C-alpha cells in the first residue's frame, strides 16, 4: 500500500474539514476531504437526506456581459440567448471538436458567471484570455454544494426563497449580511443547490448548514460515486480532448441555433458526427459480480477489444459495480453483452442506459409551507 | 504466536513456519469501505514484498504485498461473501491468507505491534 505525496494548498474550509474528522487528500492541487464517516454511508445519506460538499477547488469566473458573443466562438452553447438567472451546461472545444473542459455558464444582471473544473481552471482562464475575453477569477469566493432530497428544506430555513428556484435557475440571496449566489443544480443526480459565498463567510455558512438535522458533510469519494450513478461524466476521465460532445453523449449541449449557425470550434467535425453517428460512444455498463472495473480496464466483444472504461466503481445505491466506457458504436446499443478485463479476469457486463439511478431534479418550483409565498 | 507488521501496513501472525496475513486497522481506515478482496489461491507462491492480493474499496484498487515468502495454504473464503470484514475485523476475522514460510528468517526485519504503532503515529 503505497503513499502518494503531492503539493496541496489548503482551501477556506480546511480547518473545519479536519475538525470534522475528514481524511484529506491532494486533489486538483488542493487538500480536499475524500471522506468523513465513509463513502458508502455518505453516499446513501445524500440520496436520502442532504449532503454538504465543499467544491471550492472549482474555478469561479466572471466575464463582462459583452463577452457573450465572443464566448460563443469557444463553445457550442447559446449564450447570447441565455436569460438572466439561467444556467447552461456547455463545453469548451478545441479546433477538432475535442473537449477542453465542461462548465456552467449563467447570465446574471451585470455579468456572466462561469464555473469550471478545478484541475483545468488555469488552462481555461488562459484559453479565455487568449480569445480576448476579460476574465475575473474570483479566488476570494468559496463554493458549496448542498445535495439531496432534503436540501431544499434545510437551505430554505436559512435562506428563505431558495425553494422557489427551479432546476438550472439561479439568483442572488443574502445570509447573515453576506451576498450569496445560489443555483438549483449539482453533480449528484439529486435535487440540490450550489452556493457561491465569499471565502470569509464560508465557514460560518457551512457550520449553519451542518447544524440542520438533514445535513452531513460529504467528501469527494461519495461525490464521485454519486455522479457515476447519475451518469454524469467527470472531466479528465470521461471527457478530454480526445472526446467530442457527440462521442460523449452530450449533444444536448449543442444549442439549436448553434447547429444552424455553427461558428464554434470543430463545428464541421462535430456536426458530421451528429449526422453520421460517432465511431465510439460513451455508454453505461452494469457489471456482473462484485469486482469493480476501474478506469483503464479494456472492454471486449468476444476476443475483440471494442472499448475502454473511463470511470468505474461500486454503486452504493445498487450494491453492484457500474462503469462508464467508450465503446465502438456497433457494440454500444443498450442490452449489448460485453466483457471487461480486470487483471486477467473477464467480467460480464451489459450496456445499460444512464443514469444508473433515476435523477430527482425539481423542474418546477417547490411549494413550501410558511416562509415564502 | 507472534504478530509482526510491515511498513506497507500488512500484519503477519507467525507460529513456527506457518503464518497468517492481513492488513492493519490503520490500513483499512485509509482504504475506506472495502467492496471486494482478491486473495491468492492455495498453492500460489508469494515472495516477500511481492503483490499477493488486491483490495477494492469504493474508491480504488490497492495492492497488498506479502510480508514474507512462502506458499499459500488457504485463502479466507469468508471475504468473498463479506468483504466488509476487512473494515469491521481487519486484524481478526478479516485475514487474507495463510502461508507456509519458505524462509522464516525474513521475519527479522519486521516491526512488532509497539514499533508499528509508533510508526503509524508518525504518518
């Protein structure tokens, strides 16, 4: 059992995590909590109650409103047509349509608010600036995610009004004299919120949330198992410059107007793939038995290698191993029987639709008793 | 019977030239929830420091190294049905395999429980 030593900078909640008994690991250049009481318990708690995640490693960027049009030269989403307070999932693409990062873009009254992956944020910022965009990197803000079916009850108690947000909508709120930017979104497949908060106030807010009976702290380990069950890809694993939006099953991120107008990087390649179908596709695999198939495991149809696992692990909700893989299109249909090589063993696996576990998003505003109208 | 530990967090109970191998309580805590254990079959020849088993936690697969050389005589069949034994009873029922030592003198470089506890305290 080998130890890994990496340079890891502390984030604003470092002391709180340690006081709560977190096991800290280096991730994206930061010291992050991988688990508190245990991945399975934290995972199941989030599915039933509410889990608090520190995702302050992610990059929060502000762009001027006028950047909407030039931003469209870097990604296939409709940003100019985005309404105020609406989130759009999009993809920074290279000239071949390869994915440089996946991100959320929200139009606010006075700016565009972007959330990008922590591990590639420096590259993203350089890429945006190279395209002539003015990027304000808000290192002074922390980011929390409160996820799970009881997240709305817990947060509404502290921040009245959040229950009125619908999925993929955001607005400004106040708490204890601090400005918060809250979106109804997340990375677990559950209802929940992402809360941008000044770093100076994040510990007090996290403590207030953890004082709610529904809420427990959740580490990166459960964040990964939750997103895997939800069928959500992880950048650097399921997405990278060798994958395109169509291969990745993310064609929904190519907005209708952009399909007609094009003008995004790699548009010809991506649109041809959309028309003709990609050579390989990201699929879900249900794995038989108990042995997990991990990233890098090769996928076979008979004796022919037809793909590779990009994320895999044990699904706490299903009690069985699950995986995401890129598989040759001919073998990517739901129900296709394949095998996965794990240390010389061939595990039986079946292509299944994702999410592995149905999502519980709140598409309409939730009625609440009392506090808000 | 004497218990020894390695710096890789395996333990070894030695009685004469037979021994039982597992991973320490500290190790299981580091791994988190164990969901699968791949143990060597009886008859497998293992070498000191060589990979002998694999522990799969929710998070990752980790190699377990044999603390000594020898031939495996029995794998812990209970781990197949209940891999979480590694978490709940790492230093008792959650043992991995038993072996016949080919060179009992290899034990000399290993730590006793007190030395291992001191070692873990430095981590």
